[in-house]
C-alpha cells in the first residue's frame, strides 16, 4: 500500500482499534481493518475517488468505509501519493474539523 497516514489518522486508527476490540473483540477488529485497508488501496489506485471536500480543505476528498469517513488528499511532497488525513466516525460534525485544525497536512 502506498498511502501515508498523518499523525491524526494514525491516532484515529488506534482509537478505532481499541474501541472495536473492547466492544466486539479482536476478530471484529481484523474484519474491520481489512475493510479499511481495502479502502486505502482504492484511494491509492484511483486518482479521483470519493466525495470532493474542497470546501473544508482545497484538494481534499473523502471516502466512506462502513461507519467511518476517510479524509485524504494527494500531496506533491510525497510524489502526489494520497495522504490519509483523518478517519472519522460518520456521526462526527465534519465541518467543525477545520475549526480545530484537525485537517492539516502531512
């Protein structure tokens, strides 16, 4: 896989892992992680996939994966590869992210 996870996305993934294991067990986490990994692969393969989120951050897109929304952007500094910026639960207030500066770059 040739996507990069921002520090926020790494923390998000760890939180998702901990929550899933605590509430549904390791087996469910592995299934969910496979789905997330598949979404990351799709983001890497397709230059234009998901929903345009340029109103939040120019050039940013998002892709739904189960109960989460993956926010990503391609950056020149990493050879135009996608960087996963955040992995947010779908119930979270998406526009509020920019006010907390949670959608910064690499």
